C-alpha cells in the first residue's frame, strides 16, 4: 500500500492502520500517540509509533493501530533520512538546544574544505555513544531522567551505519546537512562527534526526519488535521451531512 493511498483512504483502525504524521516541534512522540489515541474514543485500540523523535525534532512519525502494531519493529528497522542544522563553535550537555552551551570554541580558522572533509570520517559503519540526555533505559530508568538529576551514567558504544552524510549549506556558525542512516543512529551524537573531528565543538539546532523506508514526510498528515478527520469519520452521518 503506497503512502498516497494511505492518505486518501477511509480508515479501519480496528483491523489496523499505518498513519504518517508530521510531528511538530515541542511535541514528544508519545504526545502524538496520546493525541491520536484520544481521538479514537470510545474505541479501545492498540496504538504505537515506529522510531522516536526528540521533542525539538520535527518530521515523519509512523503511527500504527490495531493489528498493524505487530509490524512496528519492521518499520522501525528501516533506513531513515534527516535534514538538519548544527551550530559550530560550542557544545551543550544534551548535544542540542534543550540545554545551554557549556563550552565555547574559536571557529575563525575552520575552512569549508575542512568541514566537507570531516564528513568522510562519518560515512559507513561507525560507532557512537548515545547522548546522556536520551530515552535509552538503564536499570529501568531513562538516561535523560538521570542526566537531569546530575547523575553520571556509563554510556555504551553503539554500532550504526551512515549511508550518506552531505553538507548542504555553510554559513558559520551554522552548517546544514542531510544524513541517511540506520536504525538507532543518534544525530545529536553525530553532530557532537563531527565537532570533535574538527578539534572544535558542535551541537544540533534543528532536525527533521524526511523519510523512513519508503515513506516520506511529504505524504504525512499534520497532527490536528488527522485528528479532525478521525473525528469526522466517527461522527454519525446525520452530523456530517
């Protein structure tokens, strides 16, 4: 079933649906799931998402309902594409704009050639540490909960694959990029390590997921647009005529 057919069809949530949503900035992935789940009432359905996006990130979130939730792991394992912006010359504890910069670096000597050359170090199979401010669980608690209390945690290297890493704009301190990567890749960590590769610092200021597998954000619903449609389909015909 192609994405355009999904966007135009009448929904059968009990049998199972795959919904493409464009997550807005400031929402957690669980906020999106919760908003949609509430719109299904009084139906009692399983609802889940494939691939968490950070609150400050936007873009494609795949939502599954009913029997389709059994395929979440399959969708989550697919290749992802992102576009984003990093700020060169500083670092933050969260590797993004959730926290304030804690270290500053001089960027006057950094050249465009050095920036583009650094991309080559991050193409192919690489290893990265997840950010301390992440949703990974250790001893039943998410890392960001420990980090916000100031607790130190032992982070473990993860193997990921970067198929493409392209610099699309350089207007220092801003650098725009596009990344195609495997499941489990932390773009915040990629940006942090990119800064280190330049003997400098960098943090993520914008991130947008543009594709997951064959599904594209161009075919996704705005959250409230989808909620309105779901409610219209639930309403009696006499109310919608």
